[in-house]
């Protein structure tokens, strides 16, 4: 179940139909349903070509599963630069 303030993000072109929603049950208490922008295969290919030409640097900090609570606390306090990844 989606908690208060939660967001349901739908990201996919080939999805089954979205069932009817009951406003009070599904969207009340600041819940959101949103979609993401769909991109074409050509968009992806162009992005990868561009990425090969410019110096993209990613910042990833990994955490073991037993450190997940620490990772979430650090994320909450904006103490992770880049992406935090929990290793399962």
C-alpha cells in the first residue's frame, strides 16, 4: 500500500491498463500518481553517443544490506554525494 505522501511512478510504454482509482482510498493524504517522459530508442542511442564524447563522471556510494538504515539516514540528511546503492 502507498503510504501518506507516497508517489506511484508509472514508467513504461507496454503497461496493462490502469485500473479505476477511488480518490479517497488511493489519492487522499497527499498521495500522487505520475508518469515519466517516454523516450525513443533513437533518443537513447543519441544520449549514449553524446556520453561517449563528454567527460561524464558518476558518483556512487555503496552500502551493504546490513548498513541500509545508515544509508537511509545519510540520504535523509543529504550526506550522500551522487547515488547511494544498497548491495543485495
